[in-house]
C-alpha cells in the first residue's frame, strides 16, 4: 500500500508472513531479518519520493519492543518525515499479528535515512517535502532534533573510541 503527495510516495506499507527461514536460535524472527525489512520499506518509500536510486546512509534509534513469531503477519510501515538537500528521513514502525486474530502489536521502531545518488554514486538533490498537517509538522521537527542529537552523539563516540 502506498500514500502519495503530489504524485510522489510519502508512505509505504509492506505486508507478508514471517517465514521459517527468518528464525533465530530461540525460535523467533532474528533481528537481522527485521532490519532487512526496515531497509526494504525505507528504500521503497525513499525512491518512490525522489524517483532516483537511493542508498542507506544512516539507521538509528532502533528499538525491538517485542519478538515476532514465525507465521506472524508482519506489517512494515515507512513514512517520510523530513527531506534535506539530498537525504530523505523515514520513520519506520514494524507491527506483527497472529493472522487468525489480526490484532497487531508494535514490535520495532527506528529512523532510517536514504540519500539519492547519481550514476557515479554521488549525492543528488531530492524534491523538498513540505509537512502540511500538525502531525506532519511535529514529526518533521522531531526528525530534525533526532538527526542533530544523533550527529553529536556519533561525533562524541568516534572521538572517544
Ligand atoms: C551515502 C553517500 C553517497 C553520501 O556521500 P557523502 O559524500 O558522504 O555525502 P554527504 O556528506 O554530502 O552526505 C549526504 C547526505 O547524507 C546525510 N548524512 C550523512 N551522515 C548522516 C547521518 N549520520 N545521519 C543523517 N544524515 C546523514 C547528510 O546530512 C547529507 O544530507 P543532506 O544533503 O540532505 O544535507 C556515501 O556516504 C555512501 O556511498 N555511503 C555508502 C552507502 C551504502 O553503501 N549503503 C548501504 C547499502 S544501500
């Protein structure tokens, strides 16, 4: 499912079943599988917005709230929350449900940033996304604060390590 703004994608929802190949040592879905789904949903949303090839430049704030079980119906929702010059910031939420009951529970959340690139892998400008609703404006401000605090924390960690 896709939500659009001026003909461009601003939100994408992927739905599928967690398969036995996604299993970890404890019989649940392993974190790497969840991160791959987040990357895929973020990619579809980012490239759908800018219409260009994109690469992941940053993933942060990932929180695994609850495990996902094999056979669960999984829903991965990526939503554009901020655009910079060449970057597109998405908030991603993963939810899961027993397909017999369809009661979805939030399992994972994070922020993922993609950069649009040209055919030589260099960053290129993306169309500006303008938040319209109060909720979109709040999300944009939160994304800006998250990016600024994340960059500062990264710099401190790099200089300390
Ligand atoms: C993504 C890439 C092309 C960016 O090139 P670069 O020369 O580092 O470009 P810049 O420093 O100008 O950064 C580009 C954008 O990324 C953003 N960015 C960089 N680090 C960031 C971070 N930690 N958090 C959020 N945004 C970040 C910059 O703010 C900039 O956004 P803006 O133009 O909207 O302001 C390059 O780093 C790259 O190829 N990385 C590897 C990508 C990859 O292999 N991903 C995994 C597989 S898809």
